[in-house]
């Protein structure tokens, strides 16, 4: 797959689509990721009141063609 940040943007778009984060929150999380590293399923719960289980479940959703392991590994 593409670069980690590009892949994170694709995964992040899914999270916005699901209503788990706002576009502004996603932008902040991606900036944090660029500056400090880490994965969205760790960053979002740290920065915002987003349940880790919901983020992980959304990123595992095969129905949208995204598989968490493909995005972050």
C-alpha cells in the first residue's frame, strides 16, 4: 500500500464517514502522527474522546475494502 500517512488519510476518511471524528480532528491527528509517529487507533483516543474499540472496529471493516492490518502493517 502507499505511504503510512497516505494510508492513514484513507483510514481516517473512513472514520470521518462513520462519524467517529470530525475532519478537523482527523487533520489534527494526522499532524500529530507526522510529528510524533504512532497509529490512528492510538492517537485518536489520546487526543479526543474516541473509544479505541470503535476506531479499531471501523478500521477492520472489510465491507469498505479497508483492512486494518493492510493499512498499518
